[in-house]
C-alpha cells in the first residue's frame, strides 16, 4: 500500500525571523549607545574671548543664579562646601593632582565666586578653572 503525500501550503507569513532580527538590532543599539549624565542645572556662562577648552575629569562645582551649589551633582549648602572638599581629601583624592572646574552662572556676584575659590584653596585644591562660554 502506497502512502499518500499531502501537499500542504503555508498560509500567511512567517514573522519569527523578522522579530528575531529586530530584537537583535534593538539590543545592539541599546548596548552600543552611550549615555551622558548631565546634571539638570541650566547655567548662563559668562562670555570670554580668551576661553580655552579643558577636560572635566576632576571635581565639578555648579553655582546657579540663585546661589545654590551643586558639588559633583549633589546639592550642598555654601557653608558646608569646605567640609565636602575636606571629605574628598580624606577619601583619597590628592588635591594637588585633582582639577576643579567651577561652573557659575553669569548673574552670580563676584564675591560669591571668590568665597568658593577660598574654600577650594583652604582645602588645598590649586588647579581650579572657571568655566566660561566662548
């Protein structure tokens, strides 16, 4: 007795390979993309014609137009900035080799920025730069 073969036709479209490829593409773009962590502080930098580009690989201190200070992304009272800097030194940061960038809004009074610089000098940080717009 001879077995009959039935010819079955596939109805519809096989979407599994397409879904696999799309899933792999999504994973590739998620893994290969880099995310920049930028604090949510909007500053209006003062203009400077002699500004030079510098790398920000050390400590960053933000001073906004209201006088609030952000030390490495954390809000700090102005009288506690020196304690935070000394804490960094105690945790192993060498103040002679660590660069500090002060990013202050253009409307911040000069005396307030001088106070921040004084706290940095008292903690031993001498490589300090003031960020400006070109």
